[in-house]
C-alpha cells in the first residue's frame, strides 16, 4: 500500500520512524501532509497577524494615515502575512530537503518526509509564541524561548540581537531530531552531519536576522 507520513509519531519516536523510512521503498500521499501543513501555516500566521504580532514597524510607519487608510494597510499587511505563511511553509519543507539531498546518499522523498515532521516543530513554535507575545507583550527579539534575551544583556547591536533571537530551543530540538533521522538514513559520518546541519541553520538564522533588521519604514 505504500508508506504514509507519521507526522506526530515522527516527533515522538524518531529512531523507530527513521528505521521504517530506511527500509521503505514505496511512499503514497506525500502531497496531503504538505497541503495540510501549508494550510496550518497560513492559519497560524494569519492569527498572529490578526493580533498585530510583528506589525510594530508597520504601525509606526502608518501613523500619519487616516483611519480608513490605516485599516486598509493593516488588511493588506495581514493578507501579505497569510501569503507569507504559505511561502514560508513551502520554503521550509522543500529547500532543506533539496539541499541535503545533494549532500546525502538518501532518496529525496525520505528527506522530504523528515522535513515534514520537522516543520511540525516550527508550527508549534509559532503557535506557542502567539499567547506568549500577547500576555507578556514581548517582540520576537525577546522571545523567552530564544537566545535573543541573553544577547540583549551583552550588546545593543540590533543585527546581533536579531541573529540570536532566531536561535531558539525549538530550533535546537529540530536540529537534534534531524540529526537522529539523518544518522539512521545516511552513511555519512556523525561529524559531517553535525557540522552540515549547524552550518545550514546558522546560515538560515543569518538570513532571517538580516531580513528582520531591514526596517519596514525605510522601504515603503
């Protein structure tokens, strides 16, 4: 019948699922979890945008507009965020899978399944951050699960703070889980896998920090 993606079990039992993946040759219904996760991403990002999370720079830039224009711009921002939720989900699922497929002697569909499981962690992080942001009134750079708070104690350089705010406990959990999967699926050495994984996600954190550092009011 073919192998179906065990999203939740993949988080709880990575060693067992990676053993199943290693033996499996036939896969079915990969597009269904991709679609479900993409929709979930759009919903979660949409909820975040509805509560104005991440729109601080937008609000500051639009203070001179009339009430109607302001609401129209907020709606445009929310629509853009929902669209970004779709784009982000596809990038987070397909780009890492494609990158590691070029380095590891592992079938692409198996790497894609691993990334689908890992994306669950990223969605969980975004979902949990919504009530925390609303209750504590903190921004992304002060996320209690990130190293951004620690960075703020040592420096006031925004770019560095944004970089460390993109290093979270959830990201570390994701890297550990990916390592477990790749170690069981690939013949590459553990050292190679560790350095490659850390290097890839540090690069992602740098890009995310640069994008966060760009002030919205300077480009509208």
